[in-house]
C-alpha cells in the first residue's frame, strides 16, 4: 500500500511493488527511491526480490517479458493518462 500511495502522490515508490502497463500492454516500473538499495529494503520487509509482473488478465503467451532479466525493465514516472487508468 505504501508504494501505491507514493505513486498517486507523484513520489518514487520505496519497494518496487507496483508496476503499470503502457498503452501497448507492456509493463514498466514506476520510479523507485534509491533503486540500488531496493533489494536490501525488500529483504528487510520479507519481500521477494524484484521480478517482472505476471498479469492474470493477459495470457502467458502474450507476456514475453516474463522470460527477460529484470535488468531490462524500464523505470519511469507514469504519464497522466497511465496514472488516471491506474487509480480511477
């Protein structure tokens, strides 16, 4: 819940728990505070390492990112339209 509220407030998330999808149904990671420390921060709170999101609304065959390394994730701030779609 912390990350969700931070994103809505226009601030970087702390744990990288929230992913958004762009208009092409491709996931991106909203900006994270201190990304080099996110793994340690997640571990302290009992969270698994950061990984790609798996959508239950999209068939696995249409989620090619699931087999890609997390280092290829795009981290950016959501656009106004993406943020509106995220929090209707």
